[in-house]
C-alpha cells in the first residue's frame, strides 16, 4: 500500500478590517492593481492572531485591536506546498490608518465592492466574514486551482 499524500501548507492570514459599513482594502501592483484584504505570511513562532496583529501594524499602522479567526481556506492545485489562509475579522472604531510601503490602502463601502477591481473571491469572502461574529459562524473553504488561472 502506498503512502498517503498529506497536506503541506504555507500558513497565511487575510484580515478583514471593518468600520461600520466600510472595509479597509489594499491595492498592489502584483495583484494587477486589484483590491484585496490585508494580511500575509505567518512567521515562525507566531500564532494566527499575533501574525494578524503584526501584519495589520506593518501594512496599516493599526494596533491594539480585537481580532477573531472566523474561517479558513485551503488552496491546492497550483501551489506546492499548498496554502492555508486564516480569515481574521477586525472591527475598528475610527478610520485612521498609516499608508505603508506594501500597497495603496483605501476605505471602501461594502456595497461598492461590485464596482471595483478586486480579486475574484473577495466579494464572497467579505460577505461571509461580515456575517461572522461568533465561534458558531466559523466557516471553512477549499479551493482547487489549475495552472491556467
């Protein structure tokens, strides 16, 4: 009997920062100038929330916010190892942020997402995360991508 294939993944965070009916998004050239949520790689020695706090500080100068993990996405197909993205919700009371070197930040009304150039899954993820407030709302997704996308 052959060996079972097991997941090998790179852990990442994707942080959805809400202020009322707006969300803080980042636009990067490497995403073909499309918007996405903030986030990045989880570094060795970090847990998910400490990584999210570090990324939020590095990318937007926001600190000291309460955050919760609301879901995850396993991505395989193109990448080896795969990617495990932890979806983190952060609600802030004001819209102050510091423009960082990683991309262009902008507060966007959630209702206007459909009119912006965003990564393809962003509107669905924003809708799911915006409805997630308790542990019972945790959701898991799995994406399989081929090399043509």
